[in-house]
C-alpha cells in the first residue's frame, strides 16, 4: 500500500474518491437516508475534496482504495472502500497523519459506533458531543482528541 498526498485533483480522480466515499458510507453510515447521501455526494463533497488543505490517498496496485482529508491538526475525513476495511488501511493512514501532520482531533458520527471504537483504539477520546452535525442536521457528532497530544 502506498500513501500519496494529492496536490493536483483532476475531476477524474475526484470521481473515484466520490465512489470510495459512497461505498464506505453505505457500509458504515446506515442512519443516513438515500436523499442525504446523494445531497452530500453532489453538493458538498466534491468541493470539500477540491479545497481541503491536505488530501492523501492510499493506493493498492495504483488504484485508490482510501483517502483522508486534513485541515490544520484536525482529521476532517477518512473513508476506506469496504473491501479494504479491517485490513489496517485506516490505521496506517491515521498513523501517517499523526506523524506527518500532527493531527490531534477529529469528529465522528455518534451513530457510527465502529468508527468511534476504531478511533478510541488508536488513542482518541471523546471530549464533547453535539446533537447536530456541521450542516445542522440531526446526526449527533462526537468530538475526539488524541490523548497525550
């Protein structure tokens, strides 16, 4: 597996990342209705992928299989294609982000307990909760910080 930071982000690559995102979300964000998945995919995520400061992809045989987005010291997004979940890809990406970008905080949907447990296993701890997400939708968010950071 190879990790690469993307500075150029052509539409063709953004489309591949949107596919990874959608596959991952359908597996892990079971609380999201179809309309919300499509809204995020069409109206929010493409701009976020183009504009996030650091966008790093994981590749297997030159094919993207996962990506993370980082702003400052905050992990803004981590999505792994379902066939690579549980194989250490997410862990390697988080470890890379801690080492190279000093990430020390993130948010996670409370309704995605597997993600919360994953981040806790890597040393993050919940310090705050919000009833709504960043877009004002009724999806509770957990704010997590890396212990000893």
